């Protein structure tokens, strides 16, 4: 087989593998901390979105949130948004509201006290982040947080926005 034919075969297999595994974000409604519901796709109209699941008891979640806030501010003019979804129980919601208010985050915070969205989107461990393109395609998922992960996030965000590294 000639090199161009091999290359086309490999590219075809890669494309097929991607198209089979590419996931789309289901049509979901997010519930704000004050119980207002908003379709998730309304956020995608503005640009790519990072959806992050967390809880108050998760120390890595809280460490990661300062970077999420930085990204929300840095890339807001490009249409990028961070949607933060807390999965604490209904009994903890007053503590969650206090924590969010005291932290002064620049991103939208929602709640999922029964972990329905978390499970529906494949979550098992926190923090759990999903990078979603404006058409609803899930670009990538990230589980956990370790120092240095914010560099990977920045790269993924820039790629979603079509910016050079």
C-alpha cells in the first residue's frame, strides 16, 4: 500500500473512532441555588462551557475553583463560561450558599443535590469537569484535581476558543 493510501486509511479509522465515541451533552435544565431553572443549552449559545461538579467536603474541588474563577474572568469576553454544579445534600445548601457568597466567584453556581446530572454526565469522583463545545459536543472530561491540571484546562479552553497556545 502506498503512503498516501495508508495515511487516508489511518485518518479514516481515527475519524470513525472519534465519530463513534464523540458524545453530545444531553438537553438538561440546571437549577440555581435560588431554585431557578435554566436550560443548559442557553449557555452554549454564547460559546464553549466548562461544567464542573464539586462539593464542600472536597478539598481538591475548592483548590481547583480559584482557577475556574480565573478562567471565567479571563475568557469571558470570548464567550467562554464556567458552570459550577454543587452536589451537596439539600441540608447543606445553606452552607453552600454561604461559601459561594463569601468566595465571590465570577461564574454561575447550580445545585444537583440528588446527583442526577452528575451521574447522567458520567461523574463518579470529584472534582469532575466536562469541556463542552458550543454545538453541545463534549470535547473532553477531567476527573480529580492535582496542581498543574490548571495548565491542561487553560490549553483545552484556548483550543475550544480557537486561540493559539
